[in-house]
C-alpha cells in the first residue's frame, strides 16, 4: 500500500488550477493553428489569429487565457493500492482555494443557486472519482466556464431513434448553441448509461487529448463525421461565419438499459483547459 499525504494533493491541485487557466494544452493549440491554416474566410482567419495571439500572451505573462476561470472540475483516478493520509476531498478543495487565490484567478462559485452569494475562493470543486488498479493517483483539473456549460444538453432518446437520432441531436445542440459558447468549440458527447452517467461521460470526453479518437473504430468514425457536419454549419469562430465551428468531437459510450438511449452534449469553448499530473 502506497501512502500519499493530503498536503501533497493540495500542492498538486493548486499548481494545476493555475497552470490550466494560464496555459492552453498543446493539443488544443495545434488544432487551432491547423484550422487557422485551412480557414478560407478572411474574417474567420483573423479571429483565429486573435485567439492565437491571446493564448501566446497568456503563456508569456502567466496570465489567465480567459476572464472566466470557471468551476474547478477535478477528475481523480485513485489506484486501489493508494492510501491518502488525510481527507482527500478537503485536500482538493484546499488546493482549489489556494490556486484561485494565489493565482489571482476570478472566483466564480456561489454558495447556493438562488441566493447567489459568492463563496469567495472558488470552492467547492466539482470532484469526479474513479477507482482503478495500481498504486498511482492521477489528478486532472479542467476549469469549466459558464458560457459553454450553459449550452449543455441531454436527451433521453428512444432506442428506435438509433444512430440517426444521435447524429441529429448532436447537430441540433451545436446549432442551438450558435455563438454563445465562444466557438470554435470542443464537443463532448456521452452515449449510454443512465441520465447522470451520460452527462458524466460527456464532460469526461472534454478532458481527452484532441489528437486521440475513441478506441472503437465505429465511434471514432462517428467523431470524424460529426466534426465535418458541424463545420459545415458555417457558425464559425465567435459565431461570425467560417469553416471552423468545432475543433473536435469527442464521444464516450457505455452500456445502457434495453429501453434507453441517453445522449448528453457538453460543449467547451476554444479555451479547452485541462491539466493532468500523476502522483
């Protein structure tokens, strides 16, 4: 059994919160640059240039890429041979508290959905646990802004809706979102499970490297097809037209009930932040 201190977890989460908000992952940068090179609409190309300039300035100055530094979504893979000495959840919340305070990141969490009083330190984090074999502890911090999160959709399709129903829903969700999630976007899709599991899969899909496709060839082909169809919508960067509406479509799937076909869409803006560390 390997022991990891709660203090170490806090230290890592603090660092990930700051880095994720100030430095766009290389896979996202590469995808933006490749779409910029292929973009034929002059206005869309110019907007992509401004996006590139923005994340370069953020890198150089260690400043947030976007003023909405988001809810801290924290994905934790816990090896079965790991013992965290102390309270794991509290260690994560403390890491978020320190990261958003020390990094001068905007605090965007309210204590109650209706009284709207700010917690003042961007806690609590949204924590997702996964117990896996081994003696490692993997932590991924994915700050999620509200502009894109508000465009999320879920639908309990009928099994008879089939593949076409899934395709139609994905396209409808993106078209309905329009310019609101600050395109170009990354589209996370969860298919299967239950109502809540589909939503989790859609959010988890957004943490995947944009150069990685679903390991199942059927779903990988669907990811490619839907990316093409979405970019044919012409919404374009910031919704002002162009060939670049989405950078990627990431789909995660799992088994479901014989009478169910849950599909969830979780959209991310072009600031597709995610930073991972393995302890």
